[in-house]
């Protein structure tokens, strides 16, 4: 399928001159280049103490730009839920979305990294539905996708896998579960855009997260290898792959200290980087 970037007149001419190079590889280079440029500019503005202004998450807001409040990750009463209760809550939220027929549904799927994404930092003019669970594994996420069967998503964003690696799960099982998720979502939501996001690096020795010892058992090469496999599955199944890893990694292969709270989870700057990547990919049209 031809993407809008590939059909742009100037890029079409460039692609013609680069025959033999896979189109997906060229698109990946273009997207990563734009991401790096945009994010460097935004982080520089933060460093200068300027006011960060981002789109509001509320769908079809009259003014798509509002100041971002200080970042304070919190799960509120969800801290007290066990896994089954959490799934039941997400089921109720999905049913509510169906009942009101929310417009332009974009669904976030994943673990605590996704769960703590500040709602007011998500790209505007869409209805964002956060279906993440803290501590989620690829197997758990795979088994609860049925909760979304009656929804009408415009796009679904998957980020999962770090907990599989933290608890010693196999790379093969993780990649297999993501493949099954893609196949399931393509079958139940054939018109929706499915975006697989790369696993992020961790902070290594600099991490202060309570499970730091488990993080240290995951070498940077392992995360890069899994991400390569996830990208291959995305290409093979015809869905999008959003490679966030290069935006978060430092020169030693670990999570950049300026983007994290504890070497695993993200701070406001980290979510701004992620938000920018989502906004950019959302600007490209999707042809199923």
C-alpha cells in the first residue's frame, strides 16, 4: 500500500531515483528524521523554560492548544484493583464508548507506560481510550482484546513487552502474542489502523525503580533484537510500526535520564517525545 509520504510529488521523484530500496525502509528513514528534528526542537524549548503548549485530548475541542499542567502520574483508586477488577473496569469503559458512539476513537493498549500517559498531552480532536493495565504482559493483553469487539476504532496503538522481559518470558512468545493481537484486531476491526510501537530502553545501572535488579538482567541488545522482530511482524502483516526506541536511548543503549522518573517509567519530557511521535504518525493518512 502506498503511503501519503510515498505519493507526494517530490518524494515520488526521489523514490524513482532510489529504485531497489524497499519503500518501507525509505518511509522509516523519513519518519525517523522528522521525529528527531521535531523532538529536538521541542526539548530545546523546554530547556529554555518556555511554556509547553500541546493539543488537548478531548475530541473536537474548540481550541486545540492548551497549556500542559505539571506531570503527576497517578492511578487513583485503580491502585486498589486486582487484575480481574481492572479488566472489568476497562470492559465498562469500552461499553460506555460504544453507548455514546464516541467519534474518532483511538485506543491505547499496553502496560503502565501507556497507562500513565497524561490525557491532556495526547493529540487533540480525537477520542482517546486508554485500555492499559499496570504490569500487563503480552499474553494478558492478547486475551482481553475481545473487550473492544463492539468499539469502532479509528486506530489502535500497541506497546507491550517490557514486562515479559522483566519476568523472564521468552522473546518468541512475546513476538507470537503480538502477531496474534495484530491478526485479531485486523479481523475484528478491518477498517482500523493498527500501530505496533517498539519497546523502550530501560535505565540500567542508573535506574531507581523498585525492580531494578530485574531490569539489569535485560541487556540493551535484547530489546533491540525484540524490536527488530516486532518490526518484521508489522511489515509482514501490513500494519504500522512506530519505532520510538531511537528517540529514548542514550549512547550506551539505555533510557535517557532526562526522559524518565525511575529508569523505567517516563516523566513529562518523555511523554512529550512520545506525544510528538503519535501526532506525527496521526498526520499521515491510512489506506486499509
